[in-house]
């Protein structure tokens, strides 16, 4: 995985890829979740593919890959550490000992378009992050996330896109700003001859808030693969607290119609190098997650009142 690539690398990289194009915003504000105050019963909606509120003690049963060392993944129960309900998930990083933790779920049925909404809370003094939450596509499907950092996908075996947290090499105060980090078969290369996750141009520089619950949502729509070959009609977009930060098209996520979105990766990946770039002394870090929904339609922020 690559460290905090600034958006300028997308501009300087080799001209052997495709630049996505900004598209008009379609969905904003309340979405599917408005029909389910406090998300009560939302898991029964036929458009919902995955729901996780961390209220049950069976992460190992409901998620395919649970990366944790002792104390890395725990339940938070205090009032200021829970978004809704009784508990949230606390994912911890211990400096010099581990790289954080993750939950990964392979979807039994791949989809052509998915929305992934989650709530996250960073402590007030949180430093920079290396990589964050992803949606992935693998063919064949896999029950654990695959590698491939520095390599451009072939278009038949994988693609991925993550809502990431960028520090732009220290130019933005930690934790940083929101952005995309994407791998696909027409991504651009970097000056070192390798392929590190690309970010589309025109991303609004939205700073990551701390000491507050943030509603984050990302969407991926794969491109059409027809009789005449693949088209560049794939898309992606993301929202912060129900406000769309951008929507982009022109993606050829895949060249093979068998390749679909089939992986949900709740990732908190930290490195000592990322922490050293933060202001102040390097230290242990953690983040809180709550109220995840993966659906075939825009979810939007939770409706908290009837």
C-alpha cells in the first residue's frame, strides 16, 4: 500500500491511462435510510445487501476476514463513543506493533452498482491515516482482501476504490481530507514506473472532522461490457454527511463482464511512517465505526427521529 499520495501525482503521472470526468450530482441528503428511523429494520429492505451495527458478538461469523491482534478490534460502549444503540467498533493501532485492523466481507452475489454508508469518529488529536475503507471486485471472489499495490489491474481479475484520508504530504493538517484511491485497468502510472491508487481531478478538499460522528458514503458503478467490448461508462461518487463531494464517470473498471463488485472492506490501515508525518509526537491511534449499510441504492444519513 502506498503512503498518502497527494493529488498532484495524478497530474504528473505518465500519460498511459484515462482521466475520469466530473458528472452532475444525482443523489444528496436523505436516501433509503429515511424510511427507517435509527436504521430500525433497514436490514429487511430488499435493497440492503449488508447491515452492521456492532450490537451482536459474532463478527467472526458475519465477516469473512477479521484482522486483529489483542486489543485491536474491541467494542466501545461509553455514550461519547457510540453513534446509535449500545455499542460501536473501536479499531486500534499500536505504534511499532501493528498496522491497525480490518473487517472484510465477500458478497455471495456480485453487483454492478453498490452504495456503502458508514459512520466514523476520529479522536480530536488523530494523526494521518495510511489507507481507509474500500469497495472491491475480484474474479474469482475471495474471502480475504488481495494485494496488488503498485500494479495496474488487467481488467479481468480485480479493481478497487477506497474513500481515503489524504494529508497531501503534510500540507493539510491531520487527519487530512477526504478523497478517492482507486485501482483499475486504465489507471495512470506514477513517475517511478509503478501504479499507485489514482484520485480523480476536481475532488472538493473537505477536511476530516474530529471528535464528531461523520456519515460517509461511497458508490461504485461498473462499466458495461457488451458484444463490442467494454465501455467507459463506469462511475464513482462519495458523500460526507449527505452532501455529495463529487461524482465521476469514464471508468472502465473491467474488461470482463464476470468481474463485479463483491467485496466490502472496512479498513483502518496505519503505518509508523504515516504517524511520523503527523504533527507532534508519534503515538498510538484509534478510530470508531458504527451503523454500516451496503445497498443497491443511495442510503444517505440515518434519520434519527420518527
